[in-house]
C-alpha cells in the first residue's frame, strides 16, 4: 500500500516539479505514532524557498484530493531536504563530487560499514571517498550496489 501511494503521489507531483523546474529528491509515506505523513522533499540548484514549498504543497494537495489516494487522515509536508540531503541516485553522487558525504554500507569494506569524507569521484558505479583514519588521509572505493544509505554531511 505504501509503495503504491508513493508511486502515485510521484506521478501526480512530476508535472508540477517539471513546470516549476524543481527536483524531486524523495517521497516518504510513514506512520509516526498514530499519524500518517506524506513527506515530499524538493530542491533546486540555489535551494527552494518556503513559498515554493507552500505552492507545491497546495497543488499536490488538490491533486491528491481529486484522486482520493490516501484513505483517512494524513499530514502532507513539502520541504527542502536540508543540508544533509540524501543521495538517492547515481546522478546525485555525480552532482556532489568534492562534497562531504556520509555513507552506510550493506557489507564491510576494509573492516568498516560506514564512511564519512570527501566524495572524490563517482565513475563506473564506484564511489571513491577520501576519509581520515587517525592522522592520515585514506581513500576507499565503494561499489554503488553496496551502499545502503548516503547523504551529504556537514563537515566539522
């Protein structure tokens, strides 16, 4: 059910996103406590404004009401993904080369299941990350299909 709601919401949202020249970063349909939330994360090169989020929310809400997609009460939230935005696609990795990232893995690579550092390259489905190990800089090559989750990370 959740997958169908996300897929249909994305189909309803895509023309709005395209018209406004925005990027759809992610859609979540989750239950928290007793409440359901449909969360939509949008972005663009120079960031999205609150007004843009409100505009997309209004248009999407109207479309969702027309098709009566979600039974019962839920909350619709449209927002920016924030400074630690997720990296969901290969294109996200390519666009964020030379930025600080945090990656968790399905398997251990060099004895670790998580890395934080500078994304130095992404080619041939391999993410190369430069990270600090003790006082030294090291690099690790991580196959895309071994990445469980990835996001931008605020450098400390």
